[in-house]
């Protein structure tokens, strides 16, 4: 089984350094692209490879690139921003990639920048990722020293400035347009969807934003080709994916596996199944903002379309397992409380609806729920759903709530009927 | 906005800090683009941002103090109130919650004698909740002064507290 993203990492040996990275073929993709490929050829290659965004939305990377204006009269400077602001609860894949093989990310950033002919690239990283920050600072400095970044890269006419931006927290900053406001020194509130950031992004200039994992795939596609990349996936989706599992399983962790392996394979073979004495009741397939799925979905392939057909989203691929000794109402309360706190307050349904929902769930947990509460929660799920809010935060927030109400209805009702949390 | 002579004489920033901030501002396309950089530099040296300091930073960034305050109060890692010598960030997101966040919180609040959002009377610790630290596979987790601690239980929590006088 090929593991392009993690293949160079050695357990217990610390991050892959520049020397090891180069010896294992690192920066050969950059050399190949800059010396032998036009930006248009690079964009076409990534389109052909069907690389889809690994941050949650799954948008095709090549299509995003080609929506940025090209040509001598396009607005300048153009920007590429790597979203390393990983904050989706249950997700730790980007930290794993940055701490394990930081040059891989930087090579992906430079290649992407070359494809859209960007002048400036940012790695936008959260303050709390202190180890990854230190590593990336060093990695970027090394890339400059070897002339993989900076002016006239590898003797070509292409120049790129690579910057590390340390952000200061808030989940919403991971939403692409909010991230641009953060980079401009403002509050990280979302922007209208139109115009697209690729047309008018940072400081009003064309900007391509990508998740860390997406960018890490780019060097491998350049080195090995589109057909190879497509062959890595087990279903129609291409490449590998870093899947994670947390919760009360025997071996929580992250693994690089072919796109489209089943949930069962990840949970049972890699995570070792549930701890002794516990059974699985449900799981969030891709982080906090994805709908619960249950045992009946264990044989679903973990790819974009299959998980969507099952009623959820692949999201980040960070699976959170719910066991039979953990209260599903309590878990929904924890999730909604998170989103209520992280709402930027810009639009009313999100600002008001999430705290309201959190209060109801808290009351249920305290045994103070009343008949009609579940109907109010269902109303909230609808009112905070797609189309009613300014950005995807609230629609994402109610995904686990609406599915918890569906799959764990009896548990919610027991809280009201028995006037207590049966797990306490 | 221009600082009064009185304010210039009583600058809250050392020359070293000020020049580091000016370098961050110079590296950005527009001055205000360095707002977070400047706030984080202030955090690194002083821990928190007082009203007086905020006014000075606003001048450096060519923003109004009110606008800079709206930015400073938006982000988790910028503190507008005094903090303790050490800041403990306890992850309360879903994986840590499943794996025992409540026990971690109870242990910490009992040992320190304060609630979340408070500072110990001796000024040693500030205890704050934080969203997912990306250590879900080693939950429950917390961070002290930027250092990550994982697989917490009562014993390890007590040991960690001892390390920060």
C-alpha cells in the first residue's frame, strides 16, 4: 500500500529534515514543474488527478486554481494561503503532517503558488500549534537558503515570498474568507460569497486558499502523475487520506489509507475496535460539524460521495467514536456549546440560535427538560440550516444535533421523562 | 491619532519591543495587516494588553483604538486583562470531553482553587478553556505556556502543576 504523504516519516525519529527529504526525492517535483512545466500544464495535471480539498468541503483543487485570473494583466500580487489553523474538534491530521514532514507542505505551497503565478504565499497557523510553528519557521528559512523560495527560484524567472502567519485563535478563522479578514488584521468574520477569493481575496487580490493536507498532495501528483494518483483511491475519489480516530477505541491515532476504505476497516483494523466492555453507538465521520452515523453505516467507504449518500460528510476524516457508556445528549451539548462559543456573532440565527440550543441541551442534561424541547431543537436545526445564515458555521453546527435527534431520539426522550441524565 | 507628549514620555513599550513591532509592520503590505503580529509580540513580552498599551499599538498600526480593541477581543490568545505567570489552556472539545475532560477540570479547579476564567490570588496560574488542541488521539489534553500535555489523569495533572512555580 502506497503512503506518499507519510512514507518518509519514521516513528520516534522526529520530523523529516531537509537532508532526508531531499534524499527521498523531495523538491524534485518543484524542480520538474519549474524547469519543465508551464503553470497551465501544472493546473491541468492537478485537474486530471482529481485532487479534492481535504479541509472539509472537497472542492476540486485544479478547478479552484483555474478560477484565478492569469496573464500579464492579471491583478498583482496574487496570493496562496495554506490553512494550518486546524481547529475542527476531533481533527489532528494537519498537525501530524506538519510535525512529521514540514518540507512536504512547503513544497506543495510553492508548487501551488507557481501554478497560479502567485507572488506571496502564507502559511496561516494557529498559535497553539507551537511545535509546528517552530518547525515551519525553520523549514521556510531552509527553503529560502536552498533557493526553493525567494527570488529567481532555481535560476528561473519565478519568484515567491513565503511567510508564516501566526493567528491567535477562533474556529471561524478556518473559514476561507474569515481567514483573509484575519490576515488583513481584522476580526475573522466571513465575507459575502461573491466575489470568490480567487478573484478578489486578500487585499482585494486573487487568492487561492487550501488546507494543509490538500497542499501536501501536490508534490506527489507532480512527481508521479495523475493516473498514479487516481489509482491510489479505492473508489471514485483519488489519492490517499489521513484518517483519524478518537474516542474510547483501543488504539486512537491517525493513518494514511487509500481514499474510500470503509469505516469498519478504519475503526476495527487500525483503531483496534472499541475498548473492552464498550460497544459503538455512533460516530462523527469527519469532525464536529458532520452528522452522526451509526453501526449500520460501518461498511460505507470513507470518501466524499459515499459518506454524503449515507447522510453525513467526509469532512476532515477525523472520526469521533461514541460508545454506549457516553451520553449522546451530553455529546450533542458539548458540540453545540463549542459552536455557540465559536460563532463570530455576525448573523442573527447563528449568534442567537446556537446559545439557545446549548441552553436547552444543558437543561436536558440537568434533568430540567420539558416536553416540547425536542421540537424547539428540531426547529433550530432547520432555522440554522443551509441558506439561512451568512456562512457555513451554523449549518455545520446543527448537523450532529439533527442526526443525534434522529438516531438517539429515545435517549433525548428519557432525559425529559426521567428528569435526569441516565448516564450520570 | 497622535499620542500626547505625556503619553510619549510614559510609553508602555520598551525600545526593543517597539522596534520589533515596527519591523512586523514594515513587512506587511498595509500597516493594519500586522495587527495580529503586533498584538502577539506584546503578548510575548507583557502577557496582556492594557488600555494604555492598546492606544500605543493603535498608533503604530494606524488604526483607531476602538478598532484595534475589536480585533484584540475577538481572538482567544490575546488577553485584555492581567493574567497569571502561567496560563493553562484546558481542551474542552468533544474528544477530550469523551475521554475525561470533566475530571481534568475538577482536578485543576480543586488544586488551584479557582474556576475557569480566573487567576489564582498569588498570580501563579490563569485557567482558561480552549477549543480542540489537535491532540484528540491522546485525550484529554491541556497546554501550559504553549507546552502540550496529553493523556492527563489526576496524578499527571498534579505533577505538571508542580513544574510551574
